[in-house]
């Protein structure tokens, strides 16, 4: 019989196949096939993108030339744009807002074929520094209420270009999924006087079977109520609601564990497509004690179908304790 | 600039590309490629499935032989199973339940290559009758709190067999997405004293640009805050919270508009993969006045990626008013 497990933050149930768990070989390997184009994210092609908005580059090199380590440009096909005033009004029973926001691409490195897993710890740290720097810059704009940072790796995870990159979207409202987590963890805090994520870390450390690895500042683990097979979260041991308030000493520790985790996923699942999303509180000081930022990595191994759309339940063929064992033990 | 629209039921925002709408040709046509197998849903192969649980069949034909019109069998790979007691307990901060439920396959017709769009109105009515009959039978079981009926058409929508079929899952709790809709519409009702879906129908009839077609009992339309390009809802004009309390006269009207809508989608989008989900209140009498059952059809034309996972926002390349025009005008 399967087991139903409920996430204490969102109330989401998942159906876990504990009796006949699928191993890594149960999932179809996906070839990452991209259209062959002159890559706009490679050295020498800086003129193929909009001008850079932010950059880490070698001293002595000019803007929009090669010689950069991490480069930020506007998305050429933005979901939201950064000019104009915020116009909000009702349309009968619906609410409407102009599409004000910001949509940036963070090119992780000049290396076309390298994913975050293939880069050096130092380069991954640069990427993390850029995430923080852009989030801090954009949150100054009073039109923006939330900054989302995420990555789509592989076409089936929504990537349209092969050259690895991350994305940042600034939104004129706190999005629904974030509100849901904030409310859920706030509710838990009001009831128990503790952060649900700190409690999760405590529980992880009791059994340890869900932990993949840890260092002085972070733990990577498969959550007990994972939605997806081989879903991995990385969480700071220090309680903090805000990603971009990370301490300087934490950044290299995050770079190491993020890169290591992505290497493990790449080895166990043969370079799966995945999304990762940085979950953080908006800088509103309301969720100071109840929210705890973290990263969720979701390999794309299964399809979301009618059942998931209709219920919000997820069917998980690989229990997280089985996934964690594979990921922990891989060489 | 894009336009943000907010759904009044769930509070979900969508980002609609109103300036450069994608037409039907903007989406990649998908070939529905299935593994070639001896089809368990065809006449003569009744022994390849578990025994039938319910059936409409020609008089004089025996159970588990050919001669049926609609056949219901247990899912061979069930997400939940129908034996055992409901065991619920806590695991630290998590809740757990045994995987009690029911997972049935409703084979829509004996015709291997026919989708609902290709069948007769009468055959589609038989399928709808079977949906109601199974839902009414299962809801008698006190272990089940919700019955979900849905269809996955095409591999990218999660179908694993070519022979068209629907699915029914009985759940030991009301699922999150359903609760969210019930709460949202209840909140709207408390505030305005009106059903949000009845208000939606009123608003549809003012402008009419979102309406695809209608008959005496139903309207099919593209909702103003569609999540997906060419998303279509079918809603009864008569306020009623419960799908399975449909009146006898409404069933043929639903069969006609459902089939017609699927034909329109098939023509405009070249047989797209899609999910449809019947949204209904549980039979708890709490949502009598505030909820209104309906069907949501979601063609699979775009990919859900990091942005959607992180926010619950959806990016919609085809505004619903544009989609409705294509669907309304197709021959």
C-alpha cells in the first residue's frame, strides 16, 4: 500500500510508493536537445543580448565585451517589463494590473557546455553573489514586492538555450505560492512558537536517513513530503527568512553544497532536467521569526497530469528516504 | 506590455501577452506516440484488465466479454487501493495516512482510435452517465471524502495508453486544490451574497467575446484569467454545486457541448494533448450556495517551468479572448 504524507507548511498531500520504490533507472533518460544557434551567452557574442545590467568581469575589460565571469542582461522575451507605472483596476469580478516588473537573465559562466555542477566552487559562489546583488538592487524599487530567482536546466524543465543561465523576476505583488508558504509557516509559528523549518532540521538530524550531505552552514536533504522523485532541498542551519541577507561566511558554504548536490543528481540520474527555486520571504519584516529561506531542486522525471492538476496531490514513485540513500552513497 | 489578471476564486495571477498574442500555429504540434502493445481496452482483450467493476453492455453479453459500450475496471497501477482501514498518525511535524482510496479506469468506448471528439453524442452521454454512476456509488463509502474524475489525453498530458479512457480517484480527504476553490468561492459568497461562478456567467454574457458556444443548459468559454493558452471551461447555466446531481435533461446537453468543444480544440490545435477535470463540491452541503460545478479543459501547449513552480503565476501567450475567437469561428 502507498503512504500519504502531508507537508506541514502548505498542507499539501503526496502519495508515496513505499512498497515498490522506483530507483533512478525507472525514469526515462532525457537527451537535452536544443536548436543550434549562435549562442548569445558565449564570449564574443555580447552584442547579441541587450546591454549588461550588472557584471563581474576582469579589470581592464569594457562593458559588453568578453572577459566577464557572471553577466546579467534583460530577458529578450520578458514576462514583465520595467518601464511604466503600475496601473491596477477591476474588470467586473476580476482584478487587473499592468505587467510591470523585471525579468533578467544571469549567465552563470562564459562556458557554453558547463552546468553549475561542472563549474568551480569559486564560480558558483560568484553566481550566488550575483543573485544576492541583483535581488538587493531590485528590491529598492517600490513597485516591486517580490524577487524570484530560479533556474530551468534542460528543455523539459523549460530552458530554451543550452548555455546554462539563471533567471530573476521582480513582481509587483507577492505571488500566491510564496504567500501560501508564508501563511502556512506563520500559522505553525503561532501555534507552536517555533519555526517549522527549524523543526524540520531537528527532525532530520534525529533519523538522518533523509540527509544527503551537510557542511558547517547548510544541509541538503530529500524532504519527507517531497512532491517529486529525487526532490532535494538545501537549507541554512541558521534561522534566517531572507536569502539576500546571507552572511559572507555562508556564501562559500552554499556554493559548495549546491554544487555538490547538483553533481550527485547529475551522477545518479544522468544529468536530469531540473528546476531550482530560491524560496525566501519578502523583505517585509512580518515573517522574521516564522519563515526560513531555502532552495528547492525539482528534477523533471515524471509528468504532471490530470490527477495532480485536479487535486494538488502528487504521486511520488521514489520515497525520499530511498532517493536520499542513492544521492548520499553515489561516488 | 503584458497584462496581469487575477482569478477571483483562487487569487491566482496570470500574465497575459495581450500585445503579441500567439495563434494556434505558435505551438509545436505533438505526435502522440505510444508503445505498441496488445490493447487491454479493445474488444476481445477483456481478460487483460482486472475484472469490470461497472459496465454498460448489450443485453445477452456476459461480464468481461466484448459487447460493452462503456467499461470500468480497477487501475492496474493504482495510486491508492480500496482495501484496508484508514490509519492516520503523526510522524514528527508531518501527518501520515495509509493510502486508502480507489483508482478506476473508465474506458470511454470500444473504439481504439476514437477520442471523445470522434464518438457520437449518444456515446459521450453514456460516458457522462458512467461518471455520475461511479461517483454516486463510491461516495457511499464513508472512508472517501472526495471523488475526482479526469481525463489525460495524449502522452504529454500523462496518458500511457492510446485507447481513450477517463480516470476516477476516490480520496480519503478533500484535496488541497478543491479546498482552495471551495474556500475562495465561499469567501466571495460571504462578501457579496452571490455565487462567483454565476457572476462569471453574467459577465460572460455581457461581452460575449470569451464565449465559444452555448446550448440551453451549458456555456463553453475561455476564462478571463486562463492559466493556459486555449484553456476552456464548460459550466452549467443552472447553479448547482454537485456534478453527480446533474438533472437528466442536462446530460445530453453536456454530452453535446463537451464533444463539440473537443472537436473545436482538435481542429484548431491539431489534436492537442489535454487534461480535463470535473470540478465539483464534495457532498457535504456546506457549499450548496457558493460553489458551482464545472469542467476545466487544459490543452498541453506550454511547459510549466521554474517561474510557475515558484510563484503559482502562469504566463499565457494567447489571451483567452483571442483563443475564444479561434475556437468559436472554426468550421
